[in-house]
C-alpha cells in the first residue's frame, strides 16, 4: 500500500512497477506451508529453512525499499541527513555488507582505502547504499570465482570511488542506458536471471546527483568487465573544530557512548551487541524512565530512541534528554513511519537523524561512526 501511495503522483513509474514487479515479488517465495516443509524432522533442516526465509525476507525488503526510494526521488521527496564521516569507514562498511554475497559467489573482493584520511560531508547511510549497490551489481554480473575491486581516493576537492569487476561487461550501445529506472527489466532481459528490478544503478545515479556528484559507467564490451566511477565534491565544514576528529584511521574505531532505548528487548539487545562489537560503549534501556535514569549516569554521546515507546513516546523522551544533556548528545530516531511529517516532528523534538525500520546494524554504525567524538550534533 505504501509503495503505490508513493507512486501515485507518477503514473508512468507506477505502470512500470505493475509490469515488472510481480515476477520478482513472486520468485523469492517458497511454499513453506506444504506438509513436507512443516515437518521439520531435525535441527539441520530447520536451520536451513530459517536461513532461506531470512534471505527471502531481506530480498523482499530491499526490493520494496528500492521501489520506495525511486518513487520518492522522482517526486522530490527524499531527504538527506548529512554528517561528517571518514570515507574509509564508509567504504569498509559497504564492503562488509556485501561480503556474504561475495563469499557465496566465490569472488575475491579487494578494497583499497585512501592513503590519507578523507573527510566527506554528506548522508553517510546513503553513500554506503550507493557503494553497496555498485558492489552488489558487480557480484551479480561476474561469473563465480571473479575479481572485484573497490577503491577510494582524493583528487583535489573530489572524493573518487571506483568499483571494477572482470564480469560480463556492458555492450557499448547499452552504456548510455545503464542508469535508467527499470533498465534491467525493459532492455536487458538476458540479465533477468540475476534477480532484482533494475533499480540499483538508477538509485546510485540519483543519490550521487543529490550530493552534487556524478557517476560514470565504463566497459570495453561484453565479457570485458565493467568499471563504475563516482565523483563527489568534498565540502568544508568550518563549524567543526579541528580537534573534533582524532588523527589516523584508528579514529574510525574510537568508542562512542551510545544509549539504545526500545521496548522490544530481543531486537535492541541484538542491536547493542552488534554496535558493541564495533568498539562502542553501550547502555540499553527498555522504558523511558529507565532511559532517563541511565542517561543521567552514563552521559551518552549518542542516543538511539524508538519513537513508538509506551507511556512516554520517543518524542517526549527526546525532549527530556535534550533538556538534561544539552547539545552534547546526538539524538537518532527509529520509527516504522517515514513520511515527511514524521521526520519534521522528530526534528522539532530535537532529533538530528531519523531512520525508518527495519534498520541494518551496519547502517546505524556507519551513521554513529560519522558523528564527531565531541558529540556536537550536526543536523541534516
């Protein structure tokens, strides 16, 4: 319902969704309600089927998210949330996110980071999405056992990111169209077996353009591999003191004091465990009252709040934390709603960032890693 509501103002886009999406939304589905699937006779089989379900849920979630993003971009409704982040951290985060797919296909992924620290001002989560989409594209269209390279470097006032592979390549006559929405479904049927709706590269281009950058595709032809080059402007942020960022790439792993607040104990505990593995110092609260008490002692630099808390919602909790902690704590909202009105309300309540559930731990970590260690909130 949300998908078609978003696409209501763009009839051509909606028509293409209707023509292209059914196959992709049907294909991941397996009939787990059949008698043979219901009789899980051993834990090995149960584990295997759970893994299949998890992969399909992730696939479906990504398809819907991509469709909604394309629709929002087409309507000019997408909102960027800029922070200052180290380019190396974002490249590493994207590489980590695609590593399971890389291993599944038997590829080798080489990552080359900038030789010196490069600070980039922009939406960290969206840049990770751009790099991830390019890497996923390379993984899909490279035969098993292939070689994929991700690199980042600074050229003057430009951040240059490249993703190259030795895969199937692109015919010269098709290069001008590779960034078109639904390009895969409309013009490149031979690749349909790789899955997806042909949205990944369209999102890459639109997100890069929104940041004032450009992206190019290069290929010598079929079976000659492909190379995608993203160029993004490096903008200075004078509001940040020089001492706000430690020197050296070790700064990416510097601990931040993070408070997580959610009444879903299982979900928040898993999220806390993931963020703690990245070097952060974590505290978890399951109720607003507990959060206020913990915050008083812990003095978090980052507070991640579920907006839909019982008794006292996340907006009110955010206002109280802001009153007690001041600007030294960056507030991040987690919500199941992504309308502009929801984001505006969160901003009024003091939140610097707004993430729509479900949130990947790597996405949240990339955002937190981009927050200056002095905790100064930079609103996007």
